[in-house]
C-alpha cells in the first residue's frame, strides 16, 4: 500500500487503535513490571513509555506548525529526544501513565482541530523530511502500534490491523529497497521487516529499521 493508497482516515484510525492498545498494555503494570526490560535491547518498559509519550508531544509541535504556520520543530535540539527517553526510569508508573494519557489526548485534540486546508501544510520531521500534515497520523500510528508490541506484554503483530500491517510492510520494503518479500503470514512478514522476532523460515537477517 503506497502513501497515495493509504488514506488519512486509515492512518487516523490506526493511530487511535495503536494508542488504545499501548495505553491498555500499561494500564495495570506495577513498578516492577514497568521497570522490567522490554524486548528492545537496552530499553526498559519505562524507556519505551517515555519515548511514546515524548513522541506525542513532539508531534504536537508539528500540528501547531501546520495549524498556524509558525515553525515549530519536533524537538528543540538533537539531545531532546534522547533526554525524553532517559526521563522514563526517573518517573513512577503513575507519572508515566499520566504523561502517556495526557500527551496522547493533546495530540488527538490537535489533529481533530486541524482545519481541512491545513492538512496539506508542509512541516519537517526530526529526520529532516518535508511532509504534508497528512503524514502526521501515520507517523503516530507506526510509533504506537509497533511499540505496543515492543512492550512485551502479550500484544503481537497479529493484533494490529491488517491495513496497517500492509502499509507498514510496503513502506519498510521500499525503505530497505527489497525486491520481494518472503512467503508467510503478514504479521510475521511485518515483524521481520521491522527487525522484530518472527517465525519465518530462511528469511535473511535485516539491519536496524528506523
């Protein structure tokens, strides 16, 4: 599924679904479970939660840019993103849940309030890509959906919407310049493409994604 085929309504729906999955996954984690290692090397669940919360705050900056025309980068400096992640282990489980919930709500409200003509306003991502605001819900969907799996609480790629997995697989395949994909269930192909554990037989090892 190309960016042209992936509709704004699709992406907004996937972002909502992923946000609900992520928030539900951390809703009942106690301090020990929240502080435990996630499947991502070097990251606890608190690191991961802080990253997702800070991502919503950063995307709110781009929503502001699109809505007002006032340039506001995702992160004020190169170190701000890393600082947000590092903040995770310093916060309690309740503080992290509060940050996750509040930042997700602010982002959703900002997107809901964006006037129709502002969706085509161009903004610049943290990677330096110039994109229309219509890309923002897709950027959020990738973060919350994939990282909901990365929490390691039982959510798998099979729990994510098929349309999201199709769009994700197409984007990562193109980014990696792959001529084809291995045979197998879509959730497993998406997991392989993004460098996550998978059950595909004889699939070559890929480098890091994103």
